């Protein structure tokens, strides 16, 4: 190792150029233009889950294996972490055996503690605050359908619904890093933390992007290149189901709202989706929806992220195909 350790805990842990490098590598993986085995050995990557998952679990398991490594997938229910073993002790143990740690958990402080005590890269596979791997896949999907990675800066994206959740926060930060015009809309009481908005605005000033937070779904969607939404009830909020269903109806992505976006606008959803709630079937199963490419792109984007983190540490750009 010749470089300082890097982690991916939130979307602004990488800068504009680094995000582009990762997305360009993701595009190479997507198009089968590049073969890289940074974990050949195989070296193990621990993939930990404190919450359920289909896409993240499969894309990291398959992705680590495709990079020549061994994915050690551990659920909360089958680990001592789930019985209260300290995060720091878990980090100290895993770092002796694994080349990287990928973790889906609750508070952002937990992945930060893991990164503090681990002597290997730590990747946030979703916390209550951020979902940075999803954003890389979503932007890779935009690049796929909108003229490549270099075309991303300057695109307008709209996110509707629970604007205080992890996806909203990650679109704000990740979109700012990309130099996009990011607009998020949600009802009062479900708007993003002003601290995250301020961070996103500071980044957007440097990248040429912009940040708009509004309660008006029409303002957010007007002229957008891509419209995003997410569940109104995130993992861990199931007890709030009744109170969370009501405030969001004006933010449902339906044909009327989609008609305000650009005529060729894309629709994306991180999934799982609740048809008839945050999005109508006509939209998610319609011609503008690219959700299955988006899901596939989790694999390519995360392979690119993991390879990039290894290339950074080893100062070996040949791993990126450059
Ligand atoms: N989008 C996403 O992270 O899906 P899973 O919860 O299935 O991993
Ligand atoms: N906001 C959702 C995203 C799921 C991928 C959740 O946290 O449950």
C-alpha cells in the first residue's frame, strides 16, 4: 500500500473527477470492455447486513466474485454484531482477514466508526442517511442513456417524495459532485437536513451544479432530464406506515407529473417499488422507465468503485484500464 486509505461513506467522499473515473470504469464493465481482478487470490471482502437487501446483496456478492475475490456475506442475525459486539471490535477483527468491508446499517455514525477502526476500505451499502452506491448506479444509468459520463454535468434531476431520507440526501450530494442541477421536493416535515443542503450547495458552486429544495413537485420536475422517487416508508420506519402514507400523495410520480419533465426524460427508482404509492404502474412499467438497467448497474458501478479504491491504494491506474 502506498497511498492513504480511502472509504466511501457518503457521496462527497469522492470529488468530481474521481466520480467520473469510477463511472467511466463502470461503463467499461457494463460494456464488457475491460476485465480486472484486483481481488485475485482470492482476497475476501466482508459484506454485512443489518437490514434486508436483494440488489445490494446480489450485486456485491457477484461483483466481488467477478473481481476475483471471495464475498463473505454476514447477516445481523448470524453475527455477534447483532448481539451487541462493539463496532470497533468488529472492525479490528474483520480488518485482519478481509480486504474490504461493505456494510448496510442504521446510523451513519456506525459506518464512520467502522472506518475509523478498520485498516481497509469501508463502503456504505446504505445507512439511514446515505446510499452512495445507489447514486453511482443511477448516474451510470443516466450516462448509459444520455451520451456518456462526460454528458452528466449540467443535467437536471428531480427527486420526489420523502426528501428527508437517505436517497434524497445522496442525490443532493452526489448530484452536486457530478455538477448536476438537483431539485428535491417533499412535503413540510420531510425536507432534507439544512446541513446536508449547505454541503451540497458548497460543492455545486465548485462543479457548476445547483441545488433546489421545494415543496412544489411541479417546480422540481419541470424540464428535468431524469425523475427519481423512492418508497415513502424506508427500512426501520415501518411503525410509521400510517402517518407516512398521507403527506406524500401530491408527490406520486404519475403520467401528469412526468409530462412536465423533458419529453425524453428518464424515470428511475432504486427499488423496491410500491406501485400505486410513490409511482404508478404506468410510469415504472412504461417506456421512460429504466429501472431494470438501473438495478443491473449496481453490479457494474460497485465493481468500479471497489476497483477504484484498490487502484487508489496501490497507486496502480492499470487496474482502471487507463
Ligand atoms: N436499491 C437497493 O439498495 O435495493 P436492496 O434493498 O434490495 O439492496
Ligand atoms: N429509502 C429506502 C431505500 C431502499 C433501497 C430505505 O432506506 O429503505
